[in-house]
């Protein structure tokens, strides 16, 4: 079940459309979001989208709400990378659910080792220590032994490792449909209602209902 606020972090991996679409879906559902955006994420955003984000958190919030076609009253709070007084920096005020999407291998490594050198890493550390729900969405290929070992370490701590690997059984016709596939899986993990993707078996072709798997 979905519970209250969600912390969403965007880091410097490729895959910014996933993070932006997730933000849009959460806000349209009136889910309060604490947003953290790394400096590298702002660079990648400019490369992968038409969105140029200012560095100041308040200006960033206005620009994102405008891009998501939402009013200024939408429940979005953006915090700076070193804003240690933010609610997400303490177990007494942090949301119990956090998604890092996209998640760079550098951020994943820092979370696995408890580095807490910036607010994103600290927020993830808080969720882990408070036994909350941490979902990491890596967008990297191929994975090295270091990447895999870090993911295994985090998985054993209860972290959900949800790579940005869209499926094709829903017969996507657009890039947006591929993005929605991954975002739908994230929302499912958060316990949030979503209509982006039907559950398996809900919209299968008649031949698919008839029997075996394709070989």
C-alpha cells in the first residue's frame, strides 16, 4: 500500500524520461514528493530532454511543475544536494519510501557502502536504517562484477533493484509506451494505483491464451 510522501532522486545515469514520467504520475495522483536532483542529473536532463533545470531548488520546482502541467500548489518540494536540514536527512522526518530513478552506478555504490556524502546518499541511508522501501532503477549495460556485487549487497538489505528494462508483451508503439512500462512497475512496487500497464494476462491476444510459451 502507498503511504504518504515519496522521496524521488534523479542521478546522473541515462534514462531521465523514466524519472520525469514517474514524477508526473506521482504528482498527478496528489502524492507528495520530496525531489532530489544531482548536478550530474541536471546535465543529463539537458542532453536527453528539452528540459533545462536551474540550480536553485525553488526555481527548479517551478520549472518541473510547468513541464508536468501542474499548478504551483502541487505537492512537490525540491531540496539542494547539501541541504542537510531537509526532512529526508533524518529518520524522524523522512518518507518511508524512496526511488532513485535513474540510478547511476556511482550512487548505487555509495548507497551500498553507506557513504552519505550528499543528500541523495543520506536519504537512501535513512530509508535503509529505518527499514523503509528503497527502490533503485539502474540504467547501465553491461554490468561489471562491482556493479553486480553492489546490487546483491543492497538486495540482501531489502532494497528493490528494478533495472530500466521495458518488456514488449504489451506491444508498445511509441517510446513513451516503453517508458510507461518501467514507470508502471515502479508504481506497483510503491503500492500506488496505476493504469499505465495492464497486469499480465489482462490484454493478451487469443492465441496467447491458448497455450505454451514461444520458444
